[in-house]
């Protein structure tokens, strides 16, 4: 997913369910600012989603005991 966030940042955000962020990221890619900030932003969001999923999994394990 990280490779997708670097190559196609807006698509990785769209797959992750962040539709508004994906639209903003696509606009950022198409603007003068460019691809690098959009890719960085997408990598940060993908990593945050992965971390949140790990936290939810740990909480499910702890509450199951």
C-alpha cells in the first residue's frame, strides 16, 4: 500500500475510504505544488490508518479476555 501511496497518492487515499482527502490530494498533484507533497501526505495517512487498525485489534484482544 505504501508503494501505491507513492506512485498514485490519490488512489491510495480513495481505496482507504478517504474520499474528500483523495480529491484534495489529486488537486494537489495537478497543481504547481506537485507530486512530492501529495505522496508524502498519502504515506502519512496510510501509515496512520495501519496504526489505528493495529490499535483496534489490540483493544479487541484485551476486551476479549
